[in-house]
C-alpha cells in the first residue's frame, strides 16, 4: 500500500464511532469541523489493524502474560527512529502517559513540594501535580520577536533555587510546537544536576518533527541519564490513543524500582490484550505509514502558515518545529478564549482554547492539523469568517 498524499487526503469518517473529537457535538454544532483534541483523522497503519484482527480471531480475552517481544519492539523502534539505546529491562509499562506523569510526581517528590513546569503547557500537567498535593511552579515561556519560544533556563534556575524538587518537561512541547535543541536540553540537565532534582519528560510527540530538525531524547544526554524518566507511547504517533498503552524508560535502576513500587501501590496495571498487540505491530511494522504521515503533516503545516499569513493578517502563528498542533495568537482581535470559542462554535469549527494550557493562553487557540488538508483549510476558513463577524 502507498502511504502517499492521496491516502492521507482520503482521511476517514469517524462520526458515530464514540469519537470524542467528532461525536461531542456540543463543542461545534451538527456540521462542525473539529480541529481540537489531539488525535488525527486518518486510519492507523494497516499493520496495527491486522494485528488486532488476528488477535480477535481467538475468542478468549483473559489476562495477558508478559512477553519480552513487547519491550524488544519498543527498544528496536527507539534505536531505529531516534538512535537511543535502551537495554532490556529499562522500560516500565503504563496504561497511559498521564499515569506516568502522576506516578513520577508521587515517586520523586513529597507532598507540598514544588514541581517546575514550562508554561503554557498541556493542561493535565497541572492536574498531575495538584491532584497529588504538590505545588505547580510555573516557569513561563516567552515568545521572541519571531514568535518562537526559547527555553526559559533562567526562570527554571530560579524555580529550582526556590526549592522545586522535580522538573516536568514536555518535549517536543505542546502547545508551543518547540523542538527543544540539544543545547537547551543539555543546559536543563545541567541545572537538574546542579540542584539535584529529577526530570520527568513527556516525549509522546517525539515522532512529529519536521525537517531539518531532529529529536533529541533526553536520555541520550549524559547528564540526564541517571535522573530522568522518559515517557513514550505509540498512541499519538500511530493514532491509537483509545487503546491506552504507554511506557516509561528509566536508565537509573533505583529510580525505575521506585517508580514501579508507586505504580504497584496505586494498582496502575496494564496488559490490555489489543493494546499490546497493536503497540508491538506499530513499533515493528509502522515505519512506512509513519514516514508518509510526517510528509503529509509537513505539507499541512506549510499550508496552515500560508493561510494565516494571507487570510488572518492580524494573527500570529508560532513556528511549528514539531507536533501536529499549532499555537495561534489571536490577541490582536481583542477576544477572550471564551468569546473565540463561542464564535467558532456558531461558525461550526472547534479548536482548543489557549486557556486550557494556562492563563498565558488567553486570546490563543490551538489548531490540530492532523487531518486531511481540505478539512484543515475548510476549518480555518470558518475561523476567518468567525473573526470577521460583528459581535
Ligand atoms: C503532551 C501530551 N502528553 C500526554 C498526552 C496524553 O497521553 P495519554 O493519553 O497517553 O495519557 C497528550 C495528549 O494530547 C499530550 O499532548
């Protein structure tokens, strides 16, 4: 099968499949175009469907036992795609990435302690900290004159100096589309070493990187190896988030054991029969599909930038180095996120409100461009019309 432009242009009708993005009609009205929650409107790789179908042929779905082939598939994938050597036994299975964030907070900090986070950031980061009785220490990112967000290392140092005990990093960063550079990540790891704190690093978007960028796994850095937990999943990359399967990669034996103990104490088990089959297939047989996908998303990314420049002259689009999520600054239109969302709903299009990512997101929308090109442009045209509308 060819995973070319025509394949991804065809997309897939997801309506009436209990799909959060399409079937939650309150968000955008009956004929709405969803450019919000972060999953994609493409069928997943055929190898994944085949693996699930094959497993379903055996009509018994009891408990699964561990199989080293699952870890082997993950290790092979990370070596092949990101040149990261993971030794056998250095991974811990998780039901999802957010479970990993929460478990890391519980394992590596005490109640009341601070967790430092670059903001704005994916909303559940805050909840992972607060729901566990820890304090969010915001380290605000600020756009430079090109709209790009450099890592705020000074702010992070101040947070650590003031006593924050864990860094929670999103790499690449959702929503500001940053591919952190090796220099930035190294400087961050040096800070972690200087203040003797750990880093939990959500690398769920690692595969969505655009030329000429290359993803740097935090664990590939010498200074980070013994103090980092990296969280990964096939869920975003292969569009299988509903299956719920992720993993933590931890090189430090002591940290890995501590994390495992927390997970066991919380009863956070995994081993969903279909998720295991799907993840193994994704990591072993998904490369051709993924390469086609990245080429397609790259085209969408460029079209989106053209659209904003030509049709939304007052808007500012953050340069998209990674992820299929774009950070759109609409503050010049003078509308709050609530007003923007309501206008968009009336015009039949949905984005994620910037405030979902923190107060810095007021007046911003996050655009999900993981969809057929035509859908992206139609949704953006609705946004343009919504912004023309008188109040
Ligand atoms: C940065 C980031 N982390 C985690 C998640 C959710 O991952 P999971 O469903 O595995 O908890 C998302 C989903 O959008 C995300 O963007």
